C-alpha cells in the first residue's frame, strides 16, 4: 500500500452534487455539499470502478428528517477539477444524529420487492422420507415498494427440506419484512451532539446484486457476449446500452444459467477467468453507467516520486501533475526515484519492484490518497477457468 499526503492542488474542494434517484429523474437536491462536508472519502476498485463514497455533514433539522424518509437510492456525483464526473453512485445507508438519538436507515440493498425461494421438497412417498430435487417458488412482488423506490429489487431466499406450500408461505412472510428499508435506533438520553448526517453511497456495480440472470441457451459462448447479456438483463434500465467498451474476449463460458444467480456473482466469475492467454481482465462502469470490459493495461499510467518536494504524482508520459481524485484503479504506477540505475521492465511490469498495480484508490478530501497494490498473475485466471479456487 502506498500513502500520499499533500495534493498539488491542495485547498481546492471537489464538487459533489446530490440528485433525486435516477429512477425518478435527476433533479438536483444539493450542489453545495463540498463546502459543508466535515469528512469525505471515495473509493475506486479494479472490479466495478466506482466503489464507495462516504461523507458526513450537518444540515438543518428538516433536511435531516428528509434524508431519513427519502434518502435511499439518491444519485450522487463527485466531479473532477475539470468538472467531469469522477465518481457516481447511489445512497445505500444513512445515519443521522440528533441530540442523543442515532437513527440508521438501510442498507438499501437489503430491500427485496421481488422475492422467490429456492428449496428442496421432502418426498414422503418413500420410506423413509428423503430430500427431493431443488426447485424454486414463483416470484412474489410488492408493487408499493417498487413504486416508492422506483426499482425492482430481486432476492432469492433459500431453505432446506420443506413440505409443499411452505416455501411459498416463507416468501410471502419475508416479503412483508424486506419490502421496506429497515431502521435502527439508539438513544443515549444524556448525550448532546451536533445534528449530522453520514451518507454511505455505493457505485452502480453493486446494483448487479439486486437482479438475477437466467438463460436456457445451451453450449458455450464468448465471455464478452455473456457480459453484454448480463448487463442487458438489468430490469431497471440503470445501465447504459452502450457496449462499445466491451472488448471482445473469445474465452468460452457456459451459456446456460437456471439457478437465478445474481448478476453480480456471474460478472465477477467471468472477469476472474481472464482470456485464453490467462491475462487478467477487468470490468466496471464509467460515468453514465457505461460498462467496460478489457484486459488490464501493460503500460504505466502514473509516475510517483518518493523524495520530491514538488509534485509527488504525475502522468507517466507527459509529466503533468495528476490530481489525486483523478487516480484510477486498474492502472500501473512507476516509482521513479528508488532503485535508480536498475533497467526498467518493459515487457512485464510485474517483474519490476518499482511497479505498483493499483487495486484500490482511496481519496480523502481535501488532499490525501491511498493507492493499494494488488497481485497480477496468470495462475489466478488459469485456476478460474478450471472452475477452481486458489492453491495453497
């Protein structure tokens, strides 16, 4: 892990704008957050890109109460210095403090308003009774919840052996509980704290946890074709239909899916397979929820100076300063002022100890950055294509 403190543009604030949820439009709620926030941290990761954003601020009481009632799934954009979207996502959790009372709302992704159950029935026609095959109930939905949140949020429950009709009862009971956001309250009666709201937002890759994918196609298909199909299955129209950044990958994956698996797990599994040469690939969403799927780069993007008193992080090719918030995961950084005189790797950046593959980039306003390095191997992709985990 590399930690950088002190930005070349220290003192300037990142613009952050809060909107109504995408499902009901993009009306601006607040565009002055950067001035009011007491803490703000954004995370980008190799898988998914925009991962998490968390901040705290102290609005008036009526705004706090509005967050409690209407805040989940609000759309948030954080902008670069050049006023381009550099992070976007939706509100997943809200924590408010008023006096001694703390109210938590969410997580939003715990909500389910289209629910079914996977189960094994008990075969009582034989002695002794035995577990039968696995099956699914029908989907049960809450139109009221879908209307409130503007989203269809699927959940697949699972139970063991059950008598006929019981799994349906389980689903209907569960739906009554999970169709609405859950709240948690804690009251420290003697405490007095300044009113505040802490928001945890997630990148839109996480919404892939909220819908399932089914295909009756047989045989195998290209990995890139299945990625495109998975994105198109989004029932809420959140993801862009622009697939121009889905690079062709002819690695074969099975086409058939009949287990109502969340798209999230399938996207991760296919990404982990890499390509036919066992090169690592990455998947995520850029601004506008436009998907991309491509091999990790083979060239440096950034140059990092450990001893410079000037600009510690620059564009590798141009030498221009790079704002910390603009640093992306899934890129290579080169440490320019250690092991001076050692021949620089060109064919395989992994072999040079001065190379850092950025697995996660954590920006902390106004001017701190953590770059967390990750391992790049061929074995991981090879094992994934065999359907195996890692080796000890």
